[in-house]
């Protein structure tokens, strides 16, 4: 009986289920940061939450502190959403000075009390959770990654690629950027380091909604999800991780 069910036309016709990559929705429009609920999986608590919701990987955000001295996981240009004096991430040090980033904690949204993690510590948490890491290098990182000062530039890229070199053989890491100049330099740097594999394997992004707070209905994306599923997408990124996980039930195998 079980064998017949497993070979039934209805089941065999179902497409393979894609892996879900959870992404923390961010508002659009003027002063979007004021409405940000810090949903991004940039810390271990968020990583575990997204995994519990059904994600196999997450998209998180890498920035660099002043002069490329520390690669950290944070999404806003400034420390908005964190305790302490509001400062741009690129203007402060990780551990030095009275505006240091280390030790600040999230003061709003889904993960209050969590702190900012270094890229290396975040990768350790991702490995422990068995999650694939899709890492966006934020445009603000141009300050150091594209610096005309060779010392700053070299230090910044070491902060990005050093942790990757340490762990890419034991966990999947994918790097990308929406900034064209950073993307071009990233390709050059990873090629020189023999790490070109970290540029491939990312998910498709089918959703049609612009995120807002409170979030728009996930149902607005159903047609886009269906198209992605029918096209054979192996990985799908979403702002609606638990809803997509539930929606896929019975539609794939």
C-alpha cells in the first residue's frame, strides 16, 4: 500500500520543494529606518527563530566599522535600533571609544536585548544551526572596501574574507552586494583568494510586495511563489518564512 502511494501519479508529479531562505523585511519609502522592526537574522536568536519557521538558510547583512577594522552583522546605516548614541557604523570603532559598537543591544522589534555580532561569530552561529549563509555586503562598506588607502582596503577585505577562508569548507557561505563597485571588487578578491564558489548558489527572489510595517498580506505573493515553484527554483528567498513553509505543504515533495 505504501509503495503504491509513493508511486502514485499525483505524488510523483509534484515538484521538488525549494529550500527557503529567510529575509527580514525592511520598510520602503521616506525615513524607512524609523519603522524598522529589526527583523534581520543578524544574530543567533534570530537565526534559530528563522530555522524554527522552516528556513534552510538566511540572508543577513555585513558592514564594516571605521576604517575597515571589524566586519559586523548589522543592516542600518547607523546604530538606529541599538542602545547608545546614534552614530553611523562607518564612523565608530568596534571596541574603542565611548560610542563603540561592541556591547550595544537591540532596543526594538523582534529580538530586543540581542547584541551586534562580528561576522566570524555569526558564521559560528550559522554553522551550529546548520544553516546556509547568504551575506549581503552593504553599500556603506565602500568606505573601507574601496578605500584609496591600501592599508585600510587590505584590512577591510581581510575582515570579510578571513572568516570565510576559515570556514567555507565546513559550511556553505554565499557573498553578494547590491553595490556594483563592491560586486566587481568582490569578484576580484575572491578569485585571487581561490574562493570563487562563494559567489554562487543564491536563491531566487520572487516576491512582489514592498515590505512595510505592519507587513502587507503574504497572499499577494502566492502567484509569484507558484511561478517560482513551477519553474523549478531550488532556493527561494522570502520575507514571509513561516507562511511560505505552510503554503508549500502539499504542493511539492
